């Protein structure tokens, strides 16, 4: 394998944008044949919906929908990439700058620098994510270990955060995500103003109702409707998923993206997914690391396909 370019992860989405070592860009090959039980791809995703104020703006050369049987996410690109269009309070360049933090081999701690010069995609992706964890003061809480042909990241307690091989890293792909406008409208409910979101319908409810969504502690939110065709089986409210069960539900590609993104946010607890909602109406699925949010997925018509994705962002 030739020298692999590093991935851009959503650091913040992965958004707070993560760039791996300069001069490297991890190659997403697309069209992978590995099958994720929790997801199926059908070719081109339906893309952004019209008349939604925070839809994703895609460039002409963008990813063309989900890879077949790869968790429904676009196969080209790198991790989660934030593409921010101007909100009412900030221009695109300014919004992106809040969450972007390029990672060069020179700036990386010694503990991860050797991985940044590796020929393995798994090492480059791990180096980029962990370097961001160090920048947030949590790098010493993460353990890096090669196990066979995979890299394992775990926390101090030994809980596994990520277990990734070259093939999965090369086909990681990305979501292109816009920063959600944090201007809260007059008369918005308190849970929209605080950014906590509706207790039953989630943060998407605040966006759909036009109330806006405030920052949550130091978290902002990015959003995309172009997440591919991730299919899940019907579950009951309150059902929780951790580790391999969560990976099976989302598909390994989506799971790896979110696990890496959480690390870039400085979160070092395993991901836990929970179904929330009423028996009827939209279904939403929250993904947290400990007490902190990582992402929320929404199924507006309960057809067992996720329609929208919100990811947590943290400014630098």
C-alpha cells in the first residue's frame, strides 16, 4: 500500500473538524463489499431535503450516496467533515474556524507521532483522533494498543472505545455537516434555548419548529440529512445499546465515525445508544459518551430508516 493520506474527521463534527497529518489524506475507496448487519446501502442517498434551513450544501464532487452494505454512509472522503454554510450570526469561514484544528505530525505528542508516519490507515486515523484528545487535555486517559491487524483504543479502566483495522479505516468515508444556527427565536421553550432539546423528540424538534437551538454547555450542533440508508430494526423506547450491540445496530462504518468523533471531543467513555420517543410520532436515538452527547439520529416517519443526524461540536 502506498503512503496513506490522513482522514478528516468531524472533530466537533467529527465536527470539531479533524485533519490528520499535513500532506496525508486517508483514502476512502468506496464500494466496499463488507456487510454491516445493521445497515444496508441502496446507491444514491436522497440527499438534502428542500426548505430546511440547515441542510447540507454539497459540492459537485461530493460523495454520491452510501456504499453498498457499508453502513449506509458515503464511502469517499474522510470521517465526518464539517461544511458550514453561513448562519444568521456568522459567515461560513468563521463558523468552520471555531471547530477546525489541523493536526500535523510536528504538533502531535510523542505518544502518537509514530502512528502519524505509519503506512497503515488504521494508525493514521487513530493518531489524528488521539492528538485531538491530547489537545483537549484527555489524551493521557486513552490507551493505544495494536492487536493483530487492528488498533484498539481504550480508556484507563480498560473499556474499549474503538477497534479498527486498515480496511475499515480506508473506507471510513465522511458525513458533510452544517453548523446549526444557534440564534434562538423569541418564545422558544427553555429546552431549546439551553440546547438540551425536547425531552421526548430531541434537539431536531427545536430545529423543525423554527425555535433554533442554543449552545449546550460548550457544545454546538452540526446537522446533515445526507446520512445514507441506515436501516434499524424496530425497538422500544428506553432500549440501550453498547459496544458490539451498538455497532451491529448502526453498522461498523457509522459506529467507527461516531467513536472517533467522540474521542476528538475529548470524551473517553464507551458510546451508549438509547431509543427515545413515544409509541407514535418521530423516533430518535441518542448516542452519548458518559453524560455527554455525541450524536442524535432521527426517523421522522418511523420507517426504520434514519432521516437526519445531529452531531455534537465543541469549539477550540
